[in-house]
């Protein structure tokens, strides 16, 4: 039987695991109940399993019957601080927590791949590392797992790494999307406090009003990214929080805003911090004010290895169907800490449509929405793709003595 047929045979088990994970979502780096469920799902398989020190990660190594290279498969496990309103048959039982980005599907697919590959251990020449990762949603769990040794878990660095991510809208169910080069944006955080001197709203000349300066900064940031950076290598700055003052006739002492900064190349990601900080300090000085501006670098650009992305596309077309794979014309604007793996190992990050049956992807709720819903029907194919990528990539790599 094929891996895809075997995956269909265990689809019931995959659905049960996914539902258990979905009912009890956990946030950040500390996912004890999720870790328990993953360990239980892997129990009895011929794996070398270890858990993280600084986070609730699970690393499992499958050693093939013959020596060979190593391939890494990654699935993230954390949820989001969102109260679920999806209306699905299985929903979060914990208010304020939801698997709104589909990480419960990733975890389930990766556990399924472990079962599929363990059953073929005698045919494998090499090792597979299963990277069950907490803290993708802003906590940098991938970087922590790398620092704790996940890339060396099998004794040799992987020759390739793959990550799969479901999308609740836009893509038709079961369609895979990837591309060589940048696939996800870099994401940084900007925190700004403009400091002035408060006073009476009727006599602004006797105060140093921080609000007009902060407003000018917001608009100047939008102009700057279109004038300082190539339109074909864009920067996106979105101010998501702006706070100042307490009432209409009082000039406050300070104004604060926060923004996310997205970029799509390493070169631009390197330049953007300096340009932004220079701009903010210049505007503050022009108004006779001071500014505290903190630029937190978060996730770098996720860059797919061109060869590995082509390999993913060829695998999908052969295993599933020619029409099940689309090459993305440009990167997604979201960010991913799988980028840290991509910086170390030739890798490919792949998106998969998981829009519920009967729902138009064009109008379905997107990932991170409280109404986002993902279809269990994609679980078997996701597990099969993980496993196929490992089997085929190990077979492609020459074995050295």
C-alpha cells in the first residue's frame, strides 16, 4: 500500500487526536497537556524521544534500518489568545484560547507521519527528526529548540527540513502552495513613546504637545517605506495601537504607538531598523520633543531553498494530482519562526488549503479569526505529504560511508 492509502487507514485516529488537541489549546512555550497528548500519540513507536528544557517541546528521532542522512519535519503546537466563535462541531473548551491558526492540525499530521514512517523503518536509509514545537506565535520556539539541539538530535545535521501550514481560507481544500525564495515575511515590532510637556488645551503654545508629532510619525512612516525602499522589495508598516491623553482639553505629557514592520528580503530587513529610528528621532527633534523608540527584531524572512521547494512541488504532483500544487507568485505577508530553521538547513515551507467543505474559500474566515474553521478531511493528506517528503528525500541523498 502507498503512504497515502496508509494515511487514509489511520484517518480516524488522526481526527480523534486533532479534536483532543483542539478542545484543550495552550499558549506560548508552556504546553504541558499538549505535550502529554503528543507523547501518548508516539508511544510504542521505535523512536528516540526527548523533551525540551526551556519549553514543552517534543523531539523524536526515527532511525532507519540502514545508515544515511537526516531529514527534519516540523509541526508547531501552540494556540492563540482568542475566544472561539467558529461554530464547528468541536470547539475549544477553554475561554480565551483557540487553535485559530490550525496548529492542532500540524501537530496531528506530524504525529501521523511518525506512525507512517515507523511502519516503513526497515526500508529507510537514514533518520527522520520530528520537531514538535511550542511558541510559534511570537515566542520564537523554533530558535529555542535549535539552541537546545534539535538540529543535531540524530547526530548529524539534516540535509533538508520541511514544515506544513494549513490555511482556513483563500486556498481550495487540499491544494498545496509553496515557492522558492522568500515565502513568508520578516516581522518586527516598533514601540514608540513621544515625550513632551502637558498643558491646557486652550494654550498649546505653553505646552509641548506630543500628539501632532506622533501623528506625523505615523504618516511619515508610510511615506518613508515608499521612498526609501524598492517597490519590488516592499516594506509594510502597520500601526496597530495609538494612545494619548485622557480628555479633550488637556494636552498630555506623552503619546504612544506600536507598529508591526514586515519586510521580504534579508537586505531590506537589515536596513529598515536604522531608517525608521532616524526618521522618528528627526521628527521629534523638529518639534522640540524627545522620543523613546524601541525596535524589536522578531522573526527573519522565511526563505525556501529553491531546490527543496521544487522537490515539494514535484512530490505533490506525483503523489496527489497535477492540480493540487500551485507555485505562489509572491510571498505571504505573515511571518514564521520556521525561518530560523531555514537559516540553518535547506528547507521548504508549504501551505495547504483546509477550508471546510462547502464553504467558499474567498469568503471564509482567515487564520487567527475567532471564526476560523479547518476541515479534518485534510489530515490524512497532510500526514502523507510529510512522510512522502521524508522517504523521497532520504532516497535521493547519496549515502556516504
